[in-house]
């Protein structure tokens, strides 16, 4: 009788108690963001109308998935720069360029960019970074 009551207590506790819920992945995949931003990103090719500045953060905060060089060029257009480093290739896209702004625009003399890094002999992007260039 005692064993049965202890067993029922454990079963009841197992049913009633809750453990931590698995955390869902809430980050949007980069490929999905690229497809959403594609049209307007290409229209802002000189990084002067503000669309790229307004949306680049979505790319930085996204979950990097299967982004190939071909998909990147198809979605965002031709990169502003291609950099060959000792780690591989970077596809650099400007999201703010002071040279593309009107003459009296008050902003730092800089160019801000987002770069997709592809390691040597790798098909998919390994990292998305941001940076700036002094003008």
C-alpha cells in the first residue's frame, strides 16, 4: 500500500510540475530577408535614399543560413566592393555613403558598409559584418 501511494505521488508530481520550455528560434533566416529587401535595396544602389540605412540591421540580426554568392548578387545586386583577404572573399555593400548625399547634408565624412564573408573554397557565407570607411 505504501509503495502504491508513493508511486501515485511521483506520477502526480510528474504530471503537475513543468520544466523549462524549449526556446524557439525567433531569428529570421537571411535568405528570407534578402528576398524581402531585394527590389528596394537595388533601387538604392548608391546608398543615398535611406532604404539601405533603414534596413541593414535586419540583415545583421538575421540567422545566417544558405547564402551563396549567386543568391547575394541576385538579391542585392552587384556589390560596391569585392575584397580578397587571407580568409577568403568579402562582398561589400554600402548602406550609407556621404558622397551620394546632397551637398549640404550634415553627416560624418564616412561610408558605412555591410560585408558578407565567404571563406576560401566555401559555398556559403560564413559571417556578416559591418564597418566604415573614412571619406
